[in-house]
């Protein structure tokens, strides 16, 4: 789907251009999760995408938990994240 690595802000802008709008508190929580876990933009964007796919909406606690797990498992790509989510029964 996405060919190049995007920053987290670019991915959020992409989602908003497709009609998915985040409330201000959700945007703050997304940034907080990234900083809290020490995740890079690419991993935070992957966690955001997987959160939206699994939950059908933004769920802050799910996002942070998923981001922590992805980082702990040293997952770096979207493909690895999808495999992890399927393995855990989340997708």
C-alpha cells in the first residue's frame, strides 16, 4: 500500500485526506504514545494503522499497548506487524 516510509504526521495527514478525522486529544495521545515508547515515526504510523484496522476507530490504550509490543518484538515493517497481529488474533 504505502511504498515509502512516512513520518507520523504525514500518515495522519494522509488519513485525514481520506476523510478520517482525529480529535485534538487523540492527536495528542498519538504523539504521547510515540514519545512514551521511544518509537520512531514509521513504527508509530504502523501501530496507528493497525489500531484503526483492529478497532475500527482510534483507541488510545490499544494503540500504546500495541506500540509497546511492536517495539518489544523488534517489529520494523508493516508486513511484520500484520503477521504479528494475525498471530495474536487481532486481525
